[in-house]
C-alpha cells in the first residue's frame, strides 16, 4: 500500500491509525479524513477491527488481536467512496455508484442496495444507535432513513439547507444536527415509530457558512467552525452559545474531531485546541428517582449524575441536564413542574429551570453533609 492513498477509515482511534501509517503513505495527497464510528468490539473488549478504503478501490481490514500485523484485503471493481461499520448489525458497508454495499467479509462478497433517493450521489453514512437506523445523506439535501436489519427504506426528508454538508448524531439527547451552505445549524428529532421527523430548532450565531461540526458524546457540547475559522461552542440543552473563538488563520478546516480532551482541526495540517478544564464524560449512571410530572405529562428521571426529561408517549429522552460538580442525592419538583430543586452528597442545593436547563439559584455547602431529602411548600414558597 506504499503507493496508495487512504481514502476513508473506520475504527476506534482515528489519530492512532493516521500516525501509524502516515510514513508509509508519504504525503497523503488528496487525503480525505472521514469521521469514524464506534469500534468493532466483541465481548472480551479486545476484538477491534479497522476498515480502510484505498483510492485503488481496495478494502483493507486490520485486527487488534494480531497487533495489526496482518491485513485482510478485498479488491473490487467498484468506484468505492465511503466505508462505515454498523455496530448493531455487525456489518461493514460501503457506498459506490450511487448505491450501498453490505459486505460478507468471510466470502469477500457484497449485497448491493439501490434506491432512487441515491441518484444525486451519497455524501455520508451515519448509524443512529438509539433508533437502530442508518441515515444516508444524498445530494443535494436529502436524508434517507433505513432499517438495515431488513435492508428496508423507511422514509426520507429534505433538510433546510440548499446543499447538505454534514450530519452528526447525539445519542444522549437523541437529536441529529445538520449543516449546509448556510450560516446556521439545524437540529432534528426523528420518530422511528411514525417514520417521521420534526425540526426542533436552528442554532444561529455564525456570520459565514458553517464548515463542519462535532458533538462530544456524553456531554451537552456541540462545536462548529465556519469558513472564516470562527469556532462556536454550543450548549445543546439551552441552545445557546457558551464560547466563541476566532482562530485568526486562513487554513480551511475540513473536519472537527474530539480526541484526548482536545479539539482537533483537520485540514492540510493538524491543529489542536485544549480545554481549560478536562471534560469528564459520564460513565456508568445509577438511577436515583423517577418523578411523574403530572402538569406536563412527562417523567423526570433523576440519576446520580444528571436529570433526564422523558416523553411518556414515545419514551424518548427529550433533553438531559448535567455538569453538576457533585453527585445528586435528593430532589424535589416545584412550581408545577417548571423547576426542580436538587441536593448533592456534598450538601449543595440547586434550583434549576426545567424549561431552559439553567441554574436559577445555587447554595454551595448549604449543609456540611449529604442532603438526603427535600420538601417544598408551594403555598409559602419555602
């Protein structure tokens, strides 16, 4: 592969793979950096496979079990463009000639999936885990939704951009975000039960075309950069900007990627931005309490790490409030479901708006010990 160029890669560690093979592929001419999905991990946690697509239409797979020493190659006559791994179905798929290929690696064969919706050309493949869907983005601005268990087309919709650039998904908030030839980000909810969608909101803040976006999973942070290299950090919960950074550079960023607590800007060179405070991603979360909000017909799910608002009709988590300094130990719904008071194991008290996700009042070290119970009198507001 010394004289070939990596066209697309799928695996669990983008940077590792690039650093390992940048010497052998020399200058990486016309290299296109593709966003990776989750790794292919088996039960022992040690089975990881990297899938790589070369410009000569060769598929190469490396296996962690042999320390990536041996490769498995499949040569095709297809004009391959994208490669992706579907975690739920345990399948590798590619796109070529306005169609999808579902691969059987043991036999080196594929099943072709065609549809009129692909006629404009496929630009992105994205698995949506919480809906068990595959999203296929096609030119100019169409997203089609697929059930890959049955390889069945479900529905399609036209996004609000004239030309679609990129789609990202948030598992935690169960939303998808799109950018295109505009200066805003569109946010959609998908409904698998009804094969339908709705436009939830649009994030407006850039003065020029948004070039690429990245959502950091297990956080409420969405990051975008425009073609003037202005970076904006968004809070998904409040749909507001939390920070704006002007990079003062003319290099056009092709992809954003979060890696090792750094924001990586990929172009013909690699730039990184560090966060002042390390992002602590939520790990195993323990359920604390479930409160039925009778006024708004929803469930308020309290865990030790966050507060989750659940639609009782379809079961979807509408949004999540997190980033508390200490574990939640007690809670009380107040003001007819519009606010909640929570206590922590360190004795802190917070009053939080469930409409905007903002902390309305905060009493640090209200008690020296863990707060175990909270009661509130609506009549006297105490």
